[in-house]
């Protein structure tokens, strides 16, 4: 390794942030070759050992739609058997997915909504309005079972079919999910087209709608190389939770232009340089990225991994 960045603290920034690791779920879901169960479990183990406080493990989506995650129940059982104190969030697309997640003992679940009509139709076979009818019982039953619920909103900044997205629609969708009972709202730049001013504007609109910024998380993709600039804008706006994927793995099986997620190690490097606490071991994340790249047979996508691995 070649050391860490020089630290220059920016007093406008939060003192600490949470990195919400999505690599095992969002990172692997679009891989064409099925990753063995034990490799998925080892990826989760390594990420936890690297100090990541939240590692989203998998999704209880129907195997027909995402074959890569067909082993969701087996993965959760394996991980819980190793350490019952660790509770990894899982995605549940509908009530059937929730049933499977609860049966597996999951207590942290997430639902996945859309801010645009086309993506709602392609991803959920629904409309922007009707998706809430589907999610309502999911959230209600999850809460009744003692689970916490996170909500993702996709296509918050741009849609490959519809173009620019009305930020007020994003706020309405997000508010509805929070009103249903979600504790946190992750705003997704699913195709990576956002720019910093857009990010600041959207956070400001949520604040104007009376939604505490502490309830927001940001989920950036790096399609156009803007992810870290967008993180910087979100930090200035007071956001303290960021989704990321080790090695920049990821995409969306329903949107071909959705390339890799913001890489965890790229985020850690920048946060470290800003003097923001995060609790994550950069060397361990980079080593995990290098290991996972070997498993997948392709080089890591992240700039920091390429620089440090050599």
C-alpha cells in the first residue's frame, strides 16, 4: 500500500458518516456468472472485518428475475449460523419476498421504489402511484414483525427512457415511503447522471418539505465520473449516510446504462482526506476488492484500488 491521503478538515462537513455497503447485493446482482454461495459469504465476512458497519447481504427477489440471488435464504442462514449478533439488511421486492426474509430470521429489510413511470413499469410492473399500494402491506407487516425498513428510490436524477426527473416527484415518492414507516430513505442516481448542484437542490427540497436530512442516504453510480463530486455536495448539505460497493461493483438488471456503484475504497479515501470519521480500514477494503476481482476474473473498477494494488 502507498499510505493515506493528507488530511485537511473542512468544518462545513459532518464529523462522521456511515458507509452502507451494498456490494454483496447491488454489486453482484448484475454479474452474468453465478457467484458461489461460499464466495458471497466470504465477501460479507471480509467487508465486516474491514469495519463496514452495515453490509447489505442479498435480495429475496424471485430467482427468475435475478438468478444471481437465488441463494438468498441459504446465504442468510450461513451468515447467521456463524454470528447471530450480525444482522445484515436484505432487499424485499414484495410480500412474498418479505415472507421469505422473515422466515429466514431477517430483521432489517429494504423496499425499492421508483421515481419514474417507465422504471416502475419495467422494475415493478406497476406505476409510481400504485407501487405504494404494493409497498404499504410490506412495510406494515415488516414493522409488525419487529423489523426495521429502509426504502430506496431509484431514478432520482435521470431516467434512460424519460430523461431528466422532476425533483418534486422524487420528494413526493420519498415522503410517501417515510410516511409508510421507512426509517431511512436512500436516493439513487441509478444511471449516474447527477451533478453536484442537482444533489444539493434535491436535499434542500426534502428539507423544505419538512424531512430531516438525517433520514436521507445517497446512492451514487459513477457512470460519468461524478460520484465523488456528488458525495461532496451531499456532505455540504448535511447527509451522513452513503451507499457504496467494494470495487465499484454493481449495476441494475433493469437499466443497462446503470454501470458501477460508487466504490467503497474511493469513498473511504476521500472521507479520510476530509478528516471525516468512518471507521473503515482502507487497506482491508482494497484487499477485499482485489480478492473479489480474482473471483470474478476481471480487474477492479475503482481508481483507488487500481492505484494501491498497482
